[in-house]
C-alpha cells in the first residue's frame, strides 16, 4: 500500500494526506486521524513514510477501540498535491500586507 503511494509522490512537492476507514457491511466510514502534510524535498525520506504508516496503524487501533468497530474492509488514502504560492513560503511572510483592523500589529510581530 505505502510502496505504491511513494511512487505517486513527486520530488520538490507538498502534499496533504488523509486516511479513511470503510466497511461494506454497514457502510461505516470514519476519518483516521487528522489530515497530515508531506513535504517531499529533493529525495524521498523512507523513514518519514514508515512513520506515516505507523501513525496510520496507531490511529486506526485507537479508532477501532474507541468505537468498538471491526477491522476495515479497506482504507481509502486521499492524497492531494498542494500548490503553494511562492509569496507564502517560509521567510517571506514579512512582505504580506495584513489589514491592521483585523490582525493587531503586536500579534503579527509575535508570530
């Protein structure tokens, strides 16, 4: 499962991933944990992918225990490439003009 997923990831790209639990018998569908980000840099980080898989298993076990539900028939992986505007990348936030009536200056300087 994860090996196939790695083949889909392009270098130098941001992704968001979400896991969905599904059972045919009673049409149960749950999200397995919150949405996660993947930042693929100039090479694939296999340890990060392994950690992501372990995170999935941990969240799945918590979900099954909490709601007393069976092992899913399948898990849907929602993977989406994120296109981030260059003006929003790290180090360039100071150039963004914020409405001072909405966001106090003290907060923008603090963060």
